[in-house]
């Protein structure tokens, strides 16, 4: 698959719930970037955010350790909000609200 193309498995619309700080959060979109290296996880996140309305939430899964810094700097510079960032069995998980 060429860069910039999406497969159904990489980006899935969701309407699932996730508990964050004792509140329930609706996850509107999930993006799987596992196995991809910099800069592809960040590019997939940017493309996903472009499809969302302000206030909607994307959940990104990644395995590239560089995504921690990349995503953190990106959300600070673009006005989005990192709601949660954690690791589960070697998979980095990010919940980001579109600004």
C-alpha cells in the first residue's frame, strides 16, 4: 500500500466508550499504526484528525517509541488535547481530542 492510502483495517469509525478519570469518553475513530515507523504514525494521526469535527476523539495505537514525542509535540503545536497516553503489553495508546 502506498503512503497516504488507507485500508479499512487502519482507520475504523467507532462509537465506543472509554473511562478516563472516572468519566466515560466516546471514541469516535480508531487508527492502528502498529508496526509503522516515524513519520507514518504522525501522518496517519493528522489525516484522521482532518476527518473529525472539533471535540471528537481519536484513539491511536502505535508501537513506534518515537510516537510519544511526535504526538506530544504535535498536539501542543496544533491545539488538540492529549486526553490520555498509556502502554498496554508493548502497545502505545493515545486518546486525542480534536481542537
